[in-house]
């Protein structure tokens, strides 16, 4: 029985890890219940939060005591003060709208996404800034569509730079993640990388991969912990 309880809480901790920031906000703030918030839906699914009179609350006193201990709160505060991972968004200009949406979702996930049309200031040399951002990036998401995989242009340069960065990593490290926004074949130079297909996969799959690498490397940076679906 003790082992079953231990396994139960361990499984819940794994689920909670993705939305830890949101869980703490609900625990200590007046948060309105939202049926369309994917983070709240995830926590409700596992019984971690409930809807009480239009408020998102933690009704289970055992969960609140176990997952909101002073030690965990201190750990969360320390994680929140660390640098946020920088995510380079590689995309074709025809996919700008989706790149902006992904940028917004990554910001909501407490990450630091980099998108040329948002981060490059008027008067800056865009070619230099893009290459500089790729060199600084902790991860690169390659946004792929049926159009972009057939296109010849600047996106091919960005993919090459991302592959060069990936080649500097150890085997098994995650840096480059192909993200298919619609059904399309992977370019030959990306065919060895497992892709996220957002037509069928959840956005959380990206966050899980990022957190896996952050923990594996022991990066002194903040894990991606909060995702709000808008």
C-alpha cells in the first residue's frame, strides 16, 4: 500500500512538473477557472485542481500539503530566477503567422523565443542578428510546412546553421527540433530527427523535449513549466 501511494504521488509529480508554475499560482493567488485554458485542463484531468464557484482551486489538502511544501516553493522561486532558455524560431516568411503564434505560446511557457520580425530592431543588420541569435540559442525549432520544405531561400541557410550547432552537441543531446505545422515530408537533411507534428501532437511534446534536455545537461536555467492556451 505504501509503495502504491509512493507511485501515485511520483506519477502526479511528473504530470505537475509541466504546469508547476500554474499550479503554484492557483495555490496562492485568486485565479479564475477557465475551461479553455489547456494548463488548467491538464491539472483538472489528474485531479490536481478543481472548479469551485468559478475559481480554480486545489481542494485536496493532501495534494496541497505535499506539492506546496516550503521546500518546493523555494525550489520553484530559485528556478524562476534563472535565465530563460532561448529558442530560435526558424521559418519561411510564408509561415510568419504560425511562427508568431508559436512565439506567443513559448512566451507563455516562460521561455525566451527569438523571432526575427519581433526581435530585430529597425536599423539593425538582419543577417548578422539572425546568425548571432542562432549562435546564442539554447534550442532551435524548425517550423516546416508543405511550402517551406520545397522552398529554396534563407530558411535553408538557417537550417544549415542549426545543423552546424547540432553537430557540436553530444550524441543524444536535443538542440534542433523539426516542428511540422501541417502534413509534409521532412527535408533530407532533417530526416534523422524526430519531428513534432502539431496536426496530431500536443504542443506539450515540445516542452517535454526542452525540459528533458535542460535537466539532462544540468543547465543553470529555468525549466519550461507553464503553458497557457489562448
